[in-house]
């Protein structure tokens, strides 16, 4: 049922026409997982939207209390399964912050490398699925999707060589990283990002010279600067609304201060602005990957010796919050440690969860077709929304 | 004598109908292969050499599927809709001359018949959308009526340009009028007219980027969301038959029909190649554009396409008037 606010919108916007309540999701071709929107329509125009989440809740925060610091990073990757490196990193950063654990510089660079490759892979999937939302699985959208998936595959191959896994990595651990680069990996990575760099030009050519694409994205789903701040969106959404908010710049972690990159900002706040921000981020991530490969320091990849059992890493009493800039925005982990091998309490701040909260504010007034375009431009991953 | 004629016509219609179904079946394979090429894939490859038996496997699969009729649907309307949709889409082939003298009936009002019959498909679409008693289907039926009304007018006006230039409504006559110079080669008028015809054709056939009826990312599958098995196959068949039919019409009206080098019996091949070119052009558009919104679709029709085709038609009439009569008259 629509909540009270939605009901109010319906009554205010009611102009005597027949209204239709339509259910979009949780099983729907463009639900991006399991997202349910209850739309109230007047003809094709949406007057109210009620967003229902929670279909993918897996008790991640409770799991965080029952698993040790050694075990949980591999589970953390399951929150945002499209960009698994991100939440792993947030978790280990929080533990390291409380314990005051130093991370060797090589490990820091490896973390940056993984994070940026992950951003490329995640944006590839976003571009593909978003275009598929707008263009249909039986149309031009599917073409872009298949192109983008081809490039994501290259990054996943790199991750497979690095960690042995393609989706959920378990690459980060408290005190450093679990794996070092295999032989010849750096050259492979370099040629892969060079190739992806040329492909991004192709996407831009195919989309930005396309009047239909512009018609579908320009002035659609405008998030104003004020609304963005009020709701607390982050990542490409807030940067598309004119605020250059990027954790990598504001509160550098894993030696991000040593890298030279640009934080793209667009002012219009519509779907096109979010698209442009992400397209620049593609290129900036490639730049950072190259810098990380060039400047990769020698040395150890972990500040602590290997453990014989999962309970051997203990974090002293204390609490702390660590945040990282994921592909979808600010991913935060708040942790309370009590000196045992497990955290006493852990809380996730999922970027998609906060970003999704903006939908009921911007969707009313648009047409049905815009709903999928707007939802796609927010780029939610429901593992991260529901956790 | 009349019985013999009736039997001959019946046999001819039977042969044509089955030829259409066979062609449509294989055109789906062609489209899938073409799309796969564009998307750097291989496409169907497993059933038969190079996937050549894939359409037959698909048809068999659809025949064996359970035929689901939703409990709350309007049974009569729901069950009739695929047939009502299919009949006009196949009937349009009756008037197409595939070569001089080769065709079911080269009516003296051929173009008019074609346009009138192909506009009837909306009845089937709306019945499917309404009878399903499904919100997605209903919304899709609503869009269908909007779109067909908006796009049939520019489609008709674009198709009338060659009629005015040729001075006849008979498709065979229009083709003969293009001997020497195809209508698409007329400076500016021909190219713009053909372009308008293509756009209106894509929209009237509800293909991407104008496929807001099906719009599987919003309306799941639109009016056909509740259909399964053979009824779904009939709808699919009708859509492709319509696309092929309008491709043939485009080839006849603008691309000189069966005219081409070589002996006269090559006419069928020339016409089919030209229709294939039109079809592939439409397919190319389909697999490279994103879908546009319903209000934008209506905007394009009423604000751009309709005035444009109407003025092109007037220009064509002026050309005919000042050059001393139509070529075919």
C-alpha cells in the first residue's frame, strides 16, 4: 500500500482521471535485482511511487558479529556483489583504524589498483544494464550491453588471475592484501586498460551522437543540489548534481593522495549528467590504474604474519568508522571491537541504499518509460541496499 | 470454368500463404544472425549447420508449449486476438505483385488495399491488450492505439508520394512508371520521401526505437505478456509478416520493384533483394537505437513527420502538374 506521503501526492495531483496502481517488481525485467515499485498512474504519468525494498536481506550485520576478522572480508564482498572489492576494503579499513594497524605501501597500492579496476568493471555493467533498460533487450540497448560486458569480462579475467575468483574475491585482509600480483599480470593489466580506453570512445560515439539517447536522458530525473544533500546521495549522483564530493579526495585512504586524478562534476543533475560523470570516471580510473602500476613499491603485502586459525587476529577495544568511495558512492563500515577475534557490532552504510532513497522524490511527474531510465541511472545493487 | 478458376486461385493463395510463413520463419533467423554480427556474437549455431534449423526448432517448441489462458481474461477476445492480428498481416501479401503477372491480385487500388488492410492490425493488438486483463497489457494497448493512429497518417502520405508520381494506385503500374528512374532517385523528393516512409514504417510496425508497445523493460512484454505457445507464435508471425510486407511495399514504391538488369524472370529475385535491403536497414536501426518515450513518439509524428510528408506530397503533386502529367498515366 502507498504510504501516507504518497497518498497525499495522489490526492493533490488528482485531476479527476482514472488512476491505475501498477506494480513494477520485485520480478520485473528491469528491476535490477529485487526492487518493487508501486506506481500510481494517471494515463502514462506517474503521480506517486512507493518503493519497497528488503527482498534480499541476508543479515549481513549479524553475520559480521559471528564471523572473525579473518573470515568476514570474503563475506563482505557479498553486500555489493557487482563491486565486491569495495566493501571488503571498507571492512578491513575499519578494523585497521581501530587497531592502529599499519599497511605496507605495496599493499596500499594493490588496494588502489583493485578498487579502480573494480570501478571500471562496475561502470561497465551499469552502462550495459542502463542502456538495456532504455533500449530493450531486443534493441539497441542489448548491443551496448554486450559490448560493455565484453570489457567487464577483461577486468574479471584480471581478477581471476589475481585472486582465483571472478565475482567475490576475498582479496583484502586486515593488515594488507591476501595475494600479490602473479607473474606478467602487470603487462596484461596494462594492455587490458589500454583496450578498454579505446572502447570508451566507441560507447560515447554510439550514445552521445544519438538523438534518441539524448532525448531519453536530458532533463529526465533531475536531482537538484539541495535534494542531493538533503537525501544524502553520494557518488556519481551527487557529483552529477554539482557537488564535488569524493571520499578519495576529501579523506584519502590507501595513499590515494599520491595519485593524480580528476573528480568530475556536472551541474544539471539529470540522467545525462550522471552518465557523463561515470564516463569521465572510467577514464580517471584507467589513469589511476596506470599510475599504480608505474609506481608500485616493492616490499611486503601484509603487515602481519599469516595466521594458522581464523581466530588469531584480535582487534583491541574501540570503535571506528571507515569509508571508501565505491563505484556507487560512499560505502562505510562502522565497527565496535571488544578485543576478541570478532567485532562486537558492525554496521554497513550502503551507497545504493542512500542513493535509492532519492527515487520517490524525483519519479513523480515522469512517464512510465522514465522510471526505468531513472532507476538505471541511480545504479542500485540490491545486495547492498538490503544487505 | 469458374470452378477451375476458383480452384486455381485457392491453390495460388495456399501456396502464397505457406511461402509467406516459410519466409517469415527464416527471416527471424536472418535477423538473429544479423543482430549477432552487430553485437560481436555468433548467434544460433547449434541446431543444424550454422543454426539453419533453429527456426524449425523454435516453432516446434512453441507448438508443444502449454497454452495458458488467464482465469480472469476475457476468453473470447483473448483467444481471437492473435487471429485477428494475423489475418490483416498476411492479407497484405495478396496484392503484392512479385514480378509482372506473378502475384495473387494486382488490384487497380493495390496501394489503397494494402494501407487499409495493414491498418486493421490495431484491432487485433487492442483485443490482445484488453482481453488479457493485465495492467501491462492494457497500458500497451493504450499506447498501441495512440501510436498507430499517429503513424498511419504519415505512413499513408509517404506511400502516396509514389502514387502521385506514378499516377496510379496499381502497384504494377507504379513499378512500370519507375522504368528509367526509380522514385528514390528523384532529387531530394525521392530520398526524403523514402526516409519518411522508413521512419513511419518502423513506427507502424512497432519496432525499436518505436516499440513502446512491447517495451519489455517497462511493460514486460506489453500486449502479449499473457500469451504463450502457439498464440504467441501467431503474434510473432504476424509481426514479422507485417515487416516483410511493408518492406516489399517499400521496394515496390521507391526502389523500382522488380526492375533490374537481366532477363525478366529475374524480377522476383530483384524485388526480393530490394525488400531484403529495406528489411536489413530497419533491423540495423533496431539494433543500434534506444527506445524513445511515448510523448516523444507522438511529438515526432504530429510535429515533424506529418507536416513533412504532407508537404512532400504537395511537392510531388506540383512536380507532376508542372512536368505535364504523371509518368505512369
